[in-house]
C-alpha cells in the first residue's frame, strides 16, 4: 500500500517530530500503519529501528524521545488486521512511504526578546502576557534558525549529515553517488572515498569499486607475473608442517618470505621447546646467512648471522656440547672459488667467520652432524686436479682428529661420484651403522640425457681413520625418467631410517617420504608416499624431531595471499613461481590454466583489441563472482563497471573481466 500526503515536521517546542499521512481511497477499514524510526538510514523492516507509533486507522504519530539537531528517518509500514499482517512492499512503495525531519531545540529566544524590552512593557504585560505570547511567534522561528545553524556544523560529517545532502558531499570530493544504495552504504562510501583515492591503481580500490558498482565479490590478479621471462627463476620461500603422534601432517604454513633459488636450510634443536633455523637469503650487498628461532610452535623474528659483502650460502649446523657450530660455503667479492667458512656460538655471542683449512682449492656444500660421543663430523666437496672429492673429518672437544681430512673411498666403477645435495645423518641405534651419507648425482637416462638420482652409503663406527664404509646403494626409483633430489633423513626408531626428498615422480616437484629397514641385509625400502598435495613446487625438505612431533621444513614457490578486504576479496602474489619448464604429467598444475590461482608463465599475448588478451604486462584481471546467471544482466553489469573503473586504474593498465 502506498500512503498519501506523508509529512514529518519538527515541533516548535523542540525535541519532537510530528509525522502525518493519509490512506488511499481503496484502503481497507482494518488498515493501519506502524511508524519506525532509524538513526542514519530508513528502516528496512518493522523491526529495524525504534517503533514510534502503531495502530489501525491512525493518521498521525509524534516522536518525542529524540535528540535535538539530529536528522531522523521514518519508514511507514502499512498493515491490516490485529495482530498486524504487514503488506509486501514493492521497492517503489518502500521509497515513497518515508519521511525525514530534523528535530529542533527550544533556546528561549521569545524570553530573550521579552527581557530586552523596556520595563514599562513588562508592567502592562504582567497580567495577561499578550505581548509575551506574541513574541513566541518570532522567538520560535529564531529557535528553529539557531537549531539549523548549529546543525550546519555537522554538514561535513558523513555519519550525521542529512541523507538528502550526501550526493552534494560526495560531489565535493569527486565521488559519484550510487542512488540505488541505501543511505548507510552511501555514508560508508563517502567516508571511505579519500582512502580509496589514495589507493588508486591498487587492488584494494578495484575490489571496492567492483563491490560498489555491482555488489559482486571480486579477486584481482596482475597478469604481469604470468608473462614468461628467461631470467626469472622460481623464488622458494620457507614453509613448515608438523606431524603429530598419530602420524597426521598439518597443512604447511609460511615460515619466512625470505627466498632463495637453490640450496637447503639447516635446523638444530635448542633449549626448551625451541629450534634454531639457518638459511641463506639475498640482501642488497649479496647473499647472507640468517637465523630464525621456533619457540613453542611460534616463529620469532629473523636476524642476520653472517652479513658481509660477497656470497655466503648453504649453511649447515650442529650442536657440540654447549657450542653451536655453523659451517657454510662463501666467496668474497672478486674471488672465483668457493671456500668453507665456519663460526661458533657460545651463549649469545658468535665468533668471527674463519676459513676451514689453509688450502686454496674449491670447497662446496658442507654438511655437519654431531654424534653421541661428543664429536662433530663435517663432510664437504673439494676439487683436486679437476676431480670433485668428498672429504670428511671429525672434531672432538678440542680440535680436528685428522691432520689431513679423509676422502670417501671409491666403490668400484661408481667411486665417490658426488654432484650435489649432500646430507649426513647420525643414527643412535646399536645394531645399525652410525653414519649415513646421502647425496644426489646425475646418471645417464637415454641418449644425451641425464636424471638426478639419490644414492647413499653408511659407516659402521665413529673412528674417522677406519675404512668401514658400506657400498654405494640407491634409493628405489619409480621410473627411469624421474628426478630425485635433496635427500634429508632422520632416525626412525632403533633400526630404521626415514628419508624425505623432492621428486618429479608425479610431474612437478613434490616431497616424498619412505622408510628404510636398516637391519636387513641389504637394507630394504618400503612404499614411497607423497606429502602435501598441491600444484606448486615443493623442494629441499628438512626434518627435525621436536616435543610436538616431527617438524618438516621445506621450500616452495607457492603464491602468497594478500589484501583480504571486508567484502572477502583477495589477491595472490604470483611472483614466486618463476619461469620453469612445464611437465605435461603435472595434471594438477595444468588444471589451473586460466584460473585465478594459475601461477604458470606463458608467452606474451598480443590479442589486445579483442579484450581477451590476458598475458600481458598491462593486463589486470578481475575475477568476478556474479549474483545472477542471466547473461544479459552479467554483460550489463560488466559494461557499467568498465565505465567506472577508468577513475581507479592507471592509464597504462587494461582491465580484463572474467566471470567465475
């Protein structure tokens, strides 16, 4: 029902607004009205505000419990019967059955005017007060003028300004009002507009504009990170997951945004429920070694340990008694060969970095581990006469036991042919070998092709002079064309070794685990298991036993989520994926093609004139979730959105609309 002659007027006595209306001629006898008051917007339902008056056949209502110099919004809801049955309102009826008024206050201007008159007027007006009552006419108007003047102080406040003046306030700052929105939403837009203008050209401004114009949810994606570049390797950030006592893994969580392109981190247990992580990361002057502590399951801020010009990479660490010893490969500016460096921490203070040995040969990829007899073993690669050898030494409580480091003995035709990814494990079991050395090397896999494979060998005792090394054995392979790299092992009970490694067995790089029965002769492997399904690459696993279970650290090029807004809009940072070779077996990654989560790199798309060329540096994708399935309505909303976005996008950017 559409009511007629609706008025809302401030009463001259102040703190009161009178609302009046009339019924249409065809109204039923039992028709009534409920008057509901809103503070900043018109009530949408009879329960959405303060009930001012309700009754059958009433045509007036007075609102007295209000504050002066505030604008109030009244919605009239027709009903029939008792109890009332409210009519279903059309949008047009809802807009027409409304009234707005500002309450005034009595400031006593009539008394002020009367007091300014000469005393003789007061004498002759004392009995009947005719003059005093006459002055109430101009005094009441002056009260109203003064109330409006005081209310004008809030005309620039979007929260309290009269809703009818909001378009003028929006126009003042260059904002286009959407009159289809309720007043509360318009107020919020005007209040947020200065912040959006500051973010012009950013994802936050685009998401807010899409929400304002269409009411849809949007996810913004910059396609510049999907353009293939040959000099853009993947950037691997640090992630971690915990395996509980039931063998269940948690979802990987980000540990650090510091990225690398290769190598593995090192982790040692600390006092209490803590662990110390060491990793290399790129800084302005080169590559440095940084540390990060994990205490009670919470990562602490990172801090540099080795920060100097040059390149310092591939750290390894072990606790020897109360001393934490750190080794890494480094190269000073201008040098062409790598050397192994070391430093020690006792308490909170680190020693100055020093070279390992005095030779001038190339040394790389150190790997350290402590045994249960107070010793520390260090393995590293060293080049002599054009051949890479695996050398090792054991340090007791005072110094290195071998004056000349030992060389891993050869094993038939294979020898000690190491290439990369060296890892050393000490096993405390009484019936299994003490030292386990894992590495990856390239082996032939067809004409002019090689593949990475993991091999290992173990040492029975802790005497560095004893030649008690086992033969070289291989990790069981699934297919001849797979890559297996970056092994990391842990002792699994008294007679087993659990191995984690990265592999391309399912297409892209993923993390696998397997358990080796170390007591059998020869040792036998179980069934490999993939960890953490996903389309992104996972590399360089590292396992550590903690109080809460096995903590597995790894590196990944997974995209990072940023910019979650109140409307639920998000954007993903795809910079970490890099330009890599695509494996057609990676079906989960291929399935992401064209989606918002797609991190893959493609050749530059030149089809700009069609509006469908996405893969370009200037393209910004808006992944829209429509609230309607009608193609015509979707196209109309997209066209309306395209006309508005020009104000919030850089002139060099081009929007691409994608409906999900």
